[in-house]
C-alpha cells in the first residue's frame, strides 16, 4: 500500500514515508490522488482519512446529509461545492455523493486552506488552521486569530480540529522507507521519499514539486488517451531534480543528469543512499534515472500509469539496460 506523502509537519524534514491503513478500499486511491495533487506537504493521506472519518465515517450513502445540508462523504454545502466541484471519476457528473468527486474536492479545498494558513502568519499548526477553516469557514479563523474557541458554535469546530488531529495516527501505516544520514545524498533521498505515491506524469514536475505533464511521440498515453496532460506528478528525471534542488541544481533530463555527473562514477558495491542510477538503450541513450535507496533498492518514478515507488534495483528496469551510477 503506497501513500502520497510523509506524515508530519514538513515533508522535507521527515524521515519516513508512511503507508495508509484502515481506509475503505474505494476511498484509498482518491485520497492518494488528492494528496499528490496538492503542493503543500502538510496535506497527508492520514489527515484526509481522519477528516473523512470525522465528517461522515466514510459514508457512501446518498442519505448522508447534515442538519446544515452538507452532503456526501466530505460534507460539502452547496456554496463550497460550487467552487471545488469536479467530475474526478469521469462519469459525466460532478456529484458530492460520488467518492472520487467528493474526496478530490476535499483535497482541493484543504490544499487551498493550507495555502491560506501559511500566508496568514497565524501562530498555530497550519493543519489545525486549515481544518478549522474547512469546518467553520476561513473568515471565522481570521476573526478569532486561529481555531475558534470552544464557546464558538457550541464547540463544534474546536472539537472537530482536536478529534481529527488525534485520529490521524490511526490511519498512519508502517514506514515505507527510513532514511538516515545528513549528507546531500541522504537529504535528497529523504525529499524524494516524501513523494512516494505521487503519480508519474511524463514531462511533469520540476524543482518546485509535481506538475502537469504532456504527451509526445507516444509518451504519456494510456489506452490512446493523453493521461500526462491531466496528471499532476513527476517523471523520472524531474523527481531526481526536485530531490537535489537547490543544494545541487541538476539539469532536467536523465541524459543531461548523467552527463552532468558522469565524472563521479560509483561502483555497484560502493553505492550510497541518494546516488543516481541510470539505464540506457542499446544505442547508449540514457532513458531512465532513479535514486539508490539502500538495501539494493531504487526509488524512482517508473512510467505512465504508475507512481513514485521503491523497488529492487534489478526489477526497476531491464537489468541488461543498467548503465551505472554516479554521485551528485
């Protein structure tokens, strides 16, 4: 089970990417997708899962309507739904009762609120501020200078925030990747590990994080459809570029990254976490790059339709295509 981001206050300072547990299977892929599409690492799968539990208990019933006429698993009122609505599941309608539509809209709204919280300068955990904004409206957060007190609205928002922050740990699974050390390679691997579960988007992403991709020459397509143009994510080289930025400003493509680091080759028996691993076609063209994750594994963005993952080095790409490793 793969999660999109490290749980914690900041992805770059954490040490392990966590899996997601205890979530109904119909919700899990949408939670991971919503997290991957948000540029704020504070939005984690566990946070979204705990919020869905608090909102509706993961209800998929069309009878899930609150006293305030909030509807669906993520409990959207009409005004907010009009802003964040989307037909994420592609069934021809944007419906707050559809799991995919609701969870994706929840992620977009929370992502926007996290941005508001960061820009506000308010002295509190930005996750708490965003949750309060989701429940009471951002205006209430600004009015009170933080999470509204227990005296506001019979304590509903106050306890909403407390409950979700406590429940988050119930949805955090075991670590997928522990990264020790303090060198540039370990730091880069830690940063990349924060993006485990992010979708692959051909041509997407860069130093600032995941981004929408594009299609060309047969790349980025799924069953004849250009998936890259609607996917927010990384391709193999943008993930590596993002991981090392700004400490080492690597170029954008795998071939260019190999050229920029080839003067520092690393034998397979001397690999360290964060070393760059390359694969090439028979003509010598470098077509893929990943980061050594220790224990004979590689962290990489494999191809369209997949996600950033950690796999055995020999199974990442055809073993015969392995070109070698370098150190940035």
